[in-house]
C-alpha cells in the first residue's frame, strides 16, 4: 500500500536549541497527549526520564472500541539539535516514522516542522475505511499540540527573563488533573519537581507527607524555591453526605495546616506557597460583580474556603502566600467537563435550572500559567481569582458546548430535579448558585490568557479547532 505523508509547521518563540530541548525533557510527552484522545502512558517517559536515542515509551491507545499498546522508540537524534526521529516499534500502524525538524529563524525564533510517514494496516481496505479518519485526527492533534508547545515556550521565556529558571518546586496533589499538568509543564521548562505522596516514596522525586497525621518530610523540602498545594478531597462525584462533607473540609483544612506548620519548622522554607482555594468562597451572589476584595459569602463551600484560606494566613514571615480561587476548570481529561461530556455528546445536554446563573470557568492551561506566574511575580500575593475574563451564564455555556460538539442542547434540567438527585445543599451550591467572579488581580498583572473566551476554550479542550 502507498505510504501516506502528513506535515505541519509552526514558528516557536525561542532559539532552536530550546525548542529541541523542550521536546526531550521529562514531561514533554504528557504535555503533548491531548486530553480528548484516549492515549495514556503505560511505561517509559517518566518524571525523571529525558528522551534520548534508543529510549522507548509504551502508550495505550484506543482504536475504535479496542485498546492497543503502541511502543515508540527514539530512533535518531542529531547532536546539533536540528532534528530527532521517533518510530513505531509495535502498534496500530503498519509503519510510522515521525521526524521533528527544528531550524533557526532569526536570533530568538525557530521553526518546528513535524513530518510523518505512515502506512495503515489492511492495505487498500485500511486506507478506504481509516484513511480520512486518521488524517482528520492528525490535523486535530497537531493543531492542539502546536498551540500547547508555543504557549509553554512563551511562558517559560517570560519566566527566564524574570530570573526564574532551573528552580526546585514541590507539589501536593501532583497526581490530580491540575497537579499532573503543572508538573509536566514545569519539567519541560527545565525545573526540578518534587511530588508529595502519602505512601512511602519510591523515587527520588517523591517526598513523604501524611496530611491526616500532620507530618511532612521537611528535610527533603529544605531549600525548595516554591511549594504548590493542591491536594484535597474532590467535591464532585458522591452526594454530599455528612461524612463526605467532613472529608472535603478536613482534607483541605487539615492538609493545609500540615503544610503551613511544616514550613514554620524549616530553616530554609520555600519563598512562596501557591495554595488552591475555590470560588466557593463567595457563595451565591446573584448579579454582584466579585473581585478578590469581595467579602466571604454563605454556605458550606464558603465556610470551608474561609477555614482553608485561614490556615494559609498563618504562614511564617518571609513566605509569600498566594491563594488561588479556582473556577470550573475546563479539560476533557477530568473534572467537571469530563463529567458533562457523556450527556452532551449524546445530545442530552441542557441548561441547569433557569440557566441565568453566572458560570465562572477557566481553561486548564491558564490555571497552570497563572500558578507559574504567581511563583515568580512578587506583586502577586493574597487571593487571586482563577477564572477567565470571558464570563458566561450557564445557558451560554450550554450553547457553547453544543456548538463545540455539534449537538443539540434542548434538554434542560429543572431545579427540583437537581435538588432531588443531589440534595438541596449540593445542587444549590455547586450547580445553581450565581457567582459573577472577575480575575481582577491577573488582569492587573497583565496575565495573557491562552483561552479568554468560552468558544475557544471548549474548542481547544475538546480538540475541535484546527
């Protein structure tokens, strides 16, 4: 069967050597796997593994309803950092060779050209049945990959200009959606990342902590430049029983207390603690515009956030505190969007209640970018609203989901049905409350959102833009 060719080019805002290094550093593959795709890493490409000639990575990929292992190998690497090649050893294709060519364009820019040669199995039949689908998926994938690649390089370049390079950063909750993405992003920038884990550490990049017991291995954290605290029980999933609410509150308040107490015992604590909080701080506020200076609202989430942030306020002198109040993070790989996708994909999505409630959202890459900025920008301290400027109501978000997925959104869920399914408190606070949050601090700091508007954010998160 004839060999197929795919090629896509993008300009990178850095020298060729930096673009080359970005691809081979730990974390690069994690950054280049789209969340809307079914691929996941089985082995290889670990948190401490740089990709070099002969290195192999095994991915689990979905081919229709079937899962297959894809083993890829770095087959060639050019010492002058102008190209490298990966090829399929075993996998869904009859043959696959991907050449990454990187060339200079001026002193501070370069060009990445992805060139792929592949053959589908089953000869002409495979091309007839799978050819258009494969071509379309490659177009979507590389549009997404190049956008992530360029955005990451721009963020790392700005940090280097501010003197933030080759730092050591510790993260709690590094296995979660935000934490794993942040860790991969930082590693591609040349930083060392330590992950705090509850089990016995099994690798040099892991540090033991036990939030329930209030213990942290402070010796392993001495001299760390920044600590990002993300760990906590998810508010999604199970109905809010009293036990579930207790776990939500204790995991956040108790875990933060353990971190703050540990920093107080250290001789050389991190210079900054970036701690997750949530827009639940504000409660249900209707049409009121809510910058960071707005007072605390009412309800379980507001009280939990107040206690949570209160622990951060106990930080010892010399440690800058940043309290990130996250909105709904949009990413197909997890969180709220992944929960909504099955219904919307089937054309069963619709507004919640009246749909008039404000819906504060933010793209995952902007969460990572804002946390990165907070690590090295001294003027960022205290509360920070982590939401996009393109705020929408629930009904507008629902219509945007329909546009992104090309599905109808004509099945509203009435308020009584939500309250019956989840309980009045959980339905009212999570789905029906109106929180008109604005990112005043990030806008003051000149933060550039990668996805400031909802249609662009959903298109990127779902791989629907090319």
